[in-house]
C-alpha cells in the first residue's frame, strides 16, 4: 500500500483573503498539497486595506483559530503560502483537485456553480441602508478621542461609529438609509446635516476634510447571504463570506470565517481527514451558527442606532450585568457570549432569548407584588374601617338567612 506522502490529496483554495489564507495554512499543516487562487493582482494590498481598525475586530473566536495554527503571536504581519495564485502566461489550464474550498467572498464564483445543483438553497438581502467611511485625524500627535472605546452616535434611524487605528486616526463609518444619503448633494448640505446631528464630530474631522471624504466615494451597499448546504458531496465546501456574508454590526464577519476554518480542522482531526465524512458534518454543524450570527448582526444594528437611546433598555442592560456579576455561569450578556467565548452562535441566541424571558418575568412579578402591596396599603388607609366594605356582603347573607330581608345603606341615605 502506498504511503501518505505518495498519495497526498490536492486542494484548491479559491480566494486568497483572510479565510482562504488561513484555510491554506490548516490544510498544508495536514500535509495536503494546497494551491491558492486569487483574482486580485496583489492580495497584500487587499489585506492591508482590510487591516484598518482590525485591532478591535479580532474576537476570541478569531484568536482561537490563529492560535491553533500558531499565528496569533506574530508581531508584524502574517505570511501565507499563496501557491499558484498567479500565472504569468495567463493561459487557462485544466487542473484536477480532490477538494475545492470556496473562500471567494460574498459574490462567490464557487457558490454560483453550486447554485446550479439540485437542493441547494440560497438567499440574499441588500439592506436599505448604506455606509460611508470618514476620518478623524490625530490631534497633537495623539488620538483625538479615547482609543479604548467603540464610539457611537446613535440617531434612531441612522448612526455613526468611530474605531481607532494604529496610526492614531479614527475610521468613522456613517450608516444611513440610501435615500438620506441622496439628499446630501452639496458641501453645504453635508455641513448642515452634521451640524444638526453630529455637531461634536465636526471640530474633530475638520469641515474641509469632512466634505472631501464625503464625496470621495458614494455610499456602499451591505448584503446578507445565506445558503445551505455548505458542501457538495466530498468535492467542494464553502467558507467565510462565500457561505454566509453578514452585515458588519456585530463585528463577527471575519471571526465567523476564522471559526469556520477552526471547526473544519477539528472535524478533519475527528474523521482522520476523511472528506466524505467531514464535509457533510461541517454543513450540519455550522449552518445553524452562521445563520444565527447573520440574524444577530441584523438585530445589533437596531440596538446600536436606536435601543441605546432608551432608558428602559439601559436599565435592562444594567440588570443583566448585575445578574452576570452574581451568577456568572447562569446569566451571560449576549455580547460576551458572542465575542469572548466559543459558545455556538445559535446557542448564544437561544440562551439570550431565555435570559430575556426570565428577566422580563422577574420584572412582571416584581411589578405585580408592588401593585398588590400598594393596593393593600391604600385600602388600609381608607377611613373608618376599610375592611368593613369587604365583610358587608357576608353580613348581608347572614342577615337574609335570619330576618328574610337586607337593608342597604346608600350614599344619599340619612
């Protein structure tokens, strides 16, 4: 029988972005022959562009994936094996692979081929809001705002957020309905809008830089993609945005993609690199989680732009934090479950809903007890003897039994 080295399986990773590159590392570590194909001229440029504000985006899930492959502690940059990512002659060539891994983003070419297969479900949704990136420059060589926070300007139907970068700037992202963007046609329109809704941001950005950034690019669309299954037989599998593109409001797009890589590697370990066993299990295990994080991301946009303006919401959050402090393993805030643990996304959603029900029932019970107690005290305070009003019906019944009639005293009786 041939040894493993002489029958190494060949894998094509389509897409050399963050998820594709990490997948290539995992598979190469398992002694697969890996080729990475990338359509962009220089993937390093794309990865550098994605690196803005990435220091706040890598959650525990992403770190777990990098730690598993031994990359988390790299100080400066990550070097990924690019395989045959470019061919200088540009001549098409037929190549046979044992496995194709589609990591080619929200508009995946690999997924478009799977959509032609029977029983492959697919849906996409463009939300009615777009986004635009603006910049807050450094002030006196330092951050213009506190860098260790996510800054949010919630305005109910739209919002702006700011995240720090390593060069002491902030990337500000304005999320707003497209029809609102379309109303801002001139520099004066933009400045009037910001003076009305974000007056404190104007001195930080500068009027000239603000209007220049605003008209640099049009507002960009945001898409949410769901599909099922993530695989085709033992030949092809989708990961990252190719399988589940999500809106950015929970900051979990990259982390969910990295966790795809980690889960797939764990399943490869479990099934001893048997693709016919691993791929179906990957779809079965991962689809509920990736669909859940998509729904959570949609919800979090409403929470960030509107709910945080509600005093009741803030009170509810404080109660949640208090319960987590006294019962840390029973009550865990949703953000903590999603960002700082590897609790599965769909389990985090179910647990969050259960916790909300428990807290709301507690509020209802407390309110009921307060209402009963207040009613009791009110009755006790009535003169002369308020409980007589409750005893009178029984007195009437007794009197009727013995005398055959009842006398009722009315307010106008003398």
